[in-house]
């Protein structure tokens, strides 16, 4: 059972502070292992650097996403570090933390109204996870609420408060795709905080793991 959130939580992932309702942006793939490399190739099909999104809800590292589990699910980021291999059983997906999009920050809301918006966004997403809503394979159908793909879930949650995450970016050279909520537009169209790239020690350790890890 997915418990609702009743207050705004904060959590740090890879040095970036999130609040309940903020949108996590990731790039498909993880250089640390082969499965991550395969997901990186999948990400090349989408425009821009951002290929996937999830919604942070709290408490601690609890998030919600629609992804390769073929339904809306919750998962937990442990120890303030995005480790897609450690979260693999929860997600069936491997990606790299890119940063956080904060659409709510584009407008100055009264404090009490902002709290209500953040809680409603989080609880809307949790309700879809509780109902185990299936994955939406029809990316052109972004308005239905019976199935969801990753960025559509955030789009519908924010739409309830007059915040439109669809900036019309679509997929270049494909007519009619402006109806698709592309992950990149959630990054490029709103205030963001980009994660610092990993330091040399982290990169070396990941390379070693790639060579010798399972």
C-alpha cells in the first residue's frame, strides 16, 4: 500500500536538493555495466540529453515513475546517491541522474498554496502507483489517465494546477508529435538544477566495476 504524503519532504540526491513534487531527470544508461550501455542506446531515440523522468514524493528517497516495470511504481533512492544497479530490482531500468526540474519554481506561489500543490502532485502520482496503472505505449495519447508513460505521469499531475509541462517540442521531423510529452522539454522548459558530473575517483571506480563486476 502506498501511503499518502501529508507534508513536504526534502532529500538530497547526488548533491542536488529535491522537494516533494520535484521532477527527477535522467539519461538512459549507466556506464558501469553492460545492461546500462544497452539502455543508453535506447535513449538515443529521444531528443536531447534527458530521456526519462520520475517524481520525487518522499519521505526519504521515495519516488514514483512509469517505466519498464510496465506499470506505475514506487522506488527508493538509498543513501542520497542515484545507483541504478542497486535500484534495478525495483525498476528493471538503468539510467544516470542528470538533475532536477522544478516547474513550481517558475511562479511565486504563496507558501500555503505551494505546499498544497506539492502534496497534491505527489499524492496523485502515488494513487496511480497504488492502482498499478499500466504503462502507456501510445505516446500520442497523453491525456488519458488509465495508462501512463514517464513524462505523461508528471504532466497529468501538474496539469491539475494549471502548470502545462507540454511545451510542444515533440520529436523533430515527425509531424504531430508535439502531443507527446518529451522528457527533454520538462528539463529545458522550466527551472532546473543540474547534477555535478562524477569526479575522477568515481569514474575510475565505475570503470573497474564495469570490467570486473557482475
